[in-house]
C-alpha cells in the first residue's frame, strides 16, 4: 500500500493540494496517495486521529482548522507556535508534530521565484491575522531593513509586537503610513476575498518593486489594481506561496525536495 497523506478543511472541494502533491510525487518518483477530506466542525480531531489510525503519515490543514490542528499536536515548531496555527501535521513515533509552512512558502516565492530578496529592503505587510503571524519569523530571518505591520485593529498588531520583540519590527496604523514608502508590500488581509481594499494612504506604493497579494486566483484585486496604478513593476498573487508551502511539507514528510517551477506554471491563472 502507498504511504497516505491528505488535506483536511471545510469546504475542501476547491483545494489544489492533491494536484500539487500528486505532481510532486510523480516528478520525484515517490509512491504516495494524497486525498482530500471534508472536515467536520464537531469531529475534526476524531477525523485526524482516525486518519492516523488508518495508516496516514501526515496531513495538510486548511481553514478553519489550523488552530485546532495546532492544539491537537503534542510537538510544535517555533513557527507554528508563533502563528498559533498548523498547516501541516506529521504522524511519527507516536507523536503528532505541528508545522506551519505558510510563511516560509511566501518568503521562498518572493525571494527565489520572484527574485526579490528581503535583505536590506523596506517591507510592509498589511494585516495581523494568522497569515501574518506565520510569516513574521521567516521574514525577520531574511533581514529586511525594516518590517512594518499595518492593521486596522491595533490591539491585534500590539499583541503580535508583544510576542515578538525585534529591533526591525514595527507596527503601524494605516493613517500613520502617510509619507512613507516601501520596496515590497504584501497584502495579507482578507480584504480581497470580499473585494475590499485596505485603507492604504496614497503614495505608499509609489517606490515599491513588488506588490504581493496573498489570495490566489482572484485576478486583479483592488490592492493589485492600486499597485498597478501606482506603477509597481511586479504584481503577484499567492500561487507561488501555495506551491512553495506544499513543497516544504513534502520535503518534511518525504525527505525529498520537489521542483516547484513547473507546478507553479501549471497552476498560475493570469491576473487579467
Ligand atoms: P487570516 O488568518 O487569513 O490572516 P484573519 O485572522 O481572519 O485571517 O485576519 C484577517 C485580517 O484581514 C485582519 O488583519 C483584518 O484586519 P483587522 O484585524 O483590523 O480587522 C484584515 N482585514 C479584513 N478585511 C479588511 C479590510 N477591508 N481592510 C483592511 N484589513 C482587513
């Protein structure tokens, strides 16, 4: 029998994970099965434990279960702890280990695929939710000259700042960004999912080299449109992040790092 993995979430019907991991397995000659499970709000934990009992070796976790997966684990990486969320689990030696590869996937996409290293760059991240929590450690390790987190609800940004005191990390209200410019701006809010735009003062994007929208497959979101109007050279959505976080999980489970370029190309949907 092949080694078994699965993604669990609710709803799960639009997930690309089985396709991505299937392509990785094929390209790296790994024999594995990767399925998709519709999570139950009442029975998520029981479903995960059952999958493990049935011989499963690992799972990807997607909304709305990342926090519950983190809590279910008995071992947690530093990244997962800061994110307070797991997007991948490994079942090994009687333990459930939680990882969070969303942030490192985003960083790899920006640095390796889009060719924009964060080192010595001014980086602005919009939002202070789970996605941003996952990205903070990898981003700071990449040594930007400064990393600014802007959020409407300052209590959330403050909570983040209190957990991770770092000389290059700053939090800001949107209004206070007036007159500042950044090299790389990442929209990690959920605003685009409902066609909204974070209240970014004009001019903030005027010197940006890259505007990155975390949402995948939403086309030219209001944020990307604003970036295009501001003349930002490079616009990207989250397809590369999606594939890179999957590659991290694959390497963690299988000990083999898959090639990502062809998979990203296959999943890319033109922005317009
Ligand atoms: P995720 O886990 O995907 O990061 P989340 O934890 O629900 O999602 O957080 C959503 C983020 O999007 C928050 O930072 C939220 O800002 P507030 O904390 O100020 O509410 C942000 N967000 C959602 N809609 C927004 C909008 N229209 N403009 C700006 N920020 C928005």
